[in-house]
C-alpha cells in the first residue's frame, strides 16, 4: 500500500515568521513537520514535541490530519508564532 505522505490539512495554516518577517503557509502534515524541525523558533516545549509526534502520526495515517493541525496550532501558540486566520 502506498501512503499519501502529504496528508493535507482541512484548512491551511498561515504563520507570521518573526525571524524573517515573512509568511509561511502550511497545507499538510509534511509541511508542518518540516516547519517544526527546520524553521521553528524554539526547540523545546511540550506542545512542540506533541505537534511533531502528531504530524508524524498523520503522515503514517495513524491520526487524522485535523489532529496534527490542531497540535501544530498549539505549538505555534506556545512559541509565540502568530497565525493569520
């Protein structure tokens, strides 16, 4: 069985990245994982670790992408990363 590793979110999340002053649009669990691992302003925190696990679980089809999206948003709140709605 081939997996859909992108695992699209029901609705995209747009972040305001304070380090670059730009925006980052996150559409999938894979985008969220990359953002958390490569572009996140902090490397600790409970919500951060939960979000990484939730995104990996979504990629592996263990949880619905909405659960990963919710965890990603909580990690953004924890890190002080602003969201555009």
